[in-house]
C-alpha cells in the first residue's frame, strides 16, 4: 500500500500481527502496522481483544487516519464507523 492510497474510508485486507489489551495491530502493507483500537473492533462492547481477533487472522479494515509524521495508522473494523 502506497502512502497516497492511505485515504480515510479506504478498505484494505490485512492480517492480525499482534494483540494488546488496548487493541490489535494489523499488517496491511503500509509503512507501518495499523492499530484497530479496542473500541473500534466491533459494533458491540469488547471486553477482550482476543475474543474478537487472533494473531494471523485475515481481516478487512477501514482507514480512519494515517499520520506519516508520528508513524501511526488508525484503523477500524466497525461497520458503523464514519471516517471523520
């Protein structure tokens, strides 16, 4: 994925690289792994990230924000999330 393809709302296939208490890091081919925050994993409340995704799982993610200056990418797996 090239930086110019990182447009809020764009959808990408990815693979879960690691799981943390605050969310899951997804490798979708960009300059760094993107974070799906625990609040954006599902439309319903998520108590345990591992109950939604597992390492190595193929997922579809939507870009919320990409910041090349801080090297952070925010992603969502929620259907209802509006990229703002």
